[in-house]
C-alpha cells in the first residue's frame, strides 16, 4: 500500500501536473482541471492522498497560494477532502461511474456534432478552433451571440 | 489595516536634485503573498526598497512596513528585526570567509535556523573556507541569499535576488522562495526577469519612471489580458476601438491588433458589429504584458 502510494505521488508530480504560465488561464484553474481529469480517468482513485501544498508547490515551482486555492476550490466541489494537518484526499465515491458514463455520452454527441459541421463545409482545423474558443474563452465568445 | 498589508506607502517620493527617482508612489503589498516588483533598469525599484528599509530618506510622502513608520528610527529598528533583506549590491565583508560570514550573521539574529543554513550551504555549493572577496558574483548572491533565508522573518525583501545566478541557482532560489512562502513568510522581490516571476508570483507591481504602472494579481492578469487580431475588408476603423480596457491598437493594412487589459468581449462584439472578416482572440503572457505596458508609456 505504501509503495503504491509513493508511486502515485511521483507519477502525479512528474506526469500529470504540467502548469503552463503562458496560457490565458490562472495556474490554479489549470491544476484543478488536471486533478479533475486524473480522477475521471481513474489515475487518481477514491481515498488517495494528494501531495501536501508545500511539497507540490516546491515541485511545480509555483506559489503555495496557487495549490491552496486549487485544493480549496476542489473541496468546495466535493472532489477533495481536506483534513487538517494530514493533507488532501480524493473523494469520488459513486461519482466515477456516472462520470465515465457521462463522458461516453458526451463523446457520442460531439462526434455527431462534428459530422454535422463537416457536412456544413467546415474543415477540421476550423472546428477545432471553434471548440477551443468556446472552452477557453466562454465569456468572450458568448458576447458574439 | 496593518494586518492585511505588510507594506503601505502614500505618495512616497525621492528626488535627487531635479531628478525624481520615485514619484508619489502608492503601494499596498498584501500579507502571505509573493509579490514581484517589476521594472526596467533605473525605474526606481532599488530606491523604493531602500526607502522602505529606512536606508535613505524620502523627499516626501510616507510609508509603513509591518505597521512601523519607515522614517521613525525607533520603529525602524523594531521593523528590521522582523524583516530580512537582500540588497542589490550584496554587501559583504571581503576579508571574511564564507563560514566566518555565516557565523557572524548568525550571532545577530535570534530567529536563525541552522537547518536552513546547512541545507542552503549544500544546495548552493558554497565553499566554506573561501574568502568572500574571491567569490564570483553568483556565489556572493548565493551567500547573501543564505543569510536572509536562514532567518525566520515575517517579511522577506529581495532586490534582484537572481542577479548573477546560473539556471540551477535560479531553480534553488525559486524553490527556497516557495518554501519560505509556504511557511507564512510574505515576500516582496524586485526583478527584471519575467520568466522567473511568471510562475511563483501571486501579485505583480510594475514600476516605470518612478510611478506605479500596474498593480494586479497574476491570476487576474491571465484571465483578462487578451490580444485580439481582427481583419477587415477595408481599412480598420481604429477609432471605434478606443474603448475602456483597450491598452493599445496597431494596424497593418487590413489587419488590426488590439491589446486589452479587460473587456476583451466588448472588442470582439464591436468587431462583429463592424463586419470584421475574422476575429481571433488569444491570451498574452506576462512578458507581452510587460513590454506593452512599459512600451506604451
């Protein structure tokens, strides 16, 4: 159990969390998305412990406030449980299955939509850009409508 | 008020003859944050820091550090016990060895931490028996940083801490900054190195010609600063885009590039109303923000 836990931490630090200071998203939002993604794919499982705020901040070389903010927002969403003095634990009981199902449904819908857009004569690059614009800058795109 | 901010200044000014190095500066630096103080060479960063520490006297205005008036000698002494400072020129005694320097500094401070001292001595690969005068610039910087980091101050003020450091040294510096911050130390550091600031800072203040040009949280900056590239079929109607939040507009033929600090959606909307052929919106890095802000000035 211990060795598995250590393995997970190393994997988490080195593989999953990559914060990009250049993109138009705050670093804490990037970290939240990556933790969410890791729970959706099952890379992070229920009850698993995340690195402490200080450890992860030193590893990623970002302000401890960035990690603290991401953890506390995720606690708000119910995805993490913060225990005083012992760190952050993943809390996905019952969520994972329905999430996996939702993701499957979403992919089917997206596939259908992409087919329709191609029929409308859009090329894949244009479709990709439209998706990215919607995802990255929803407020700015919304005002166009 | 004093609890929320570690540094507060009001109309702080320093003139040398006819030259105003710092002009009516209003700073409010939050507690438990890493704040980067950016600016070009000669923008007034070091002068500001020296006034904060009471090393030079302001020509006008006032300021407080940890709730202590910067111009009051007694309050200044109190404040200096709780603030660690690394000066721009890293003054050290040349005739002492690295070890003697550390022993000397340790004897002054009741908040000294042997564990941090030992760790940094190893990390920074400082030669204990070498005389300070024969150290390279980078080594001097490392020694000065060690002397500040080995204390447990409430506030850490660093003037160009990465000067002379190689990439490995910068990595150790940033890691030490992060771990100090995790222990609850507020950090205020000046720099003109954007890349090192971009990751670790919570907040940035940009100084230009002695005045504050920008005071923003880095999260907010990432969220709201945008570059919008617009193409028109005719000549771009530049004047229609002078709305609030737009920092600069450049045109080239049918193309127009707008740089907005907020309100990017209004720019996009206007472009649509004016039948733009294409509108593309992209985030901008701190480097671009700095160049645009300082450049426009």
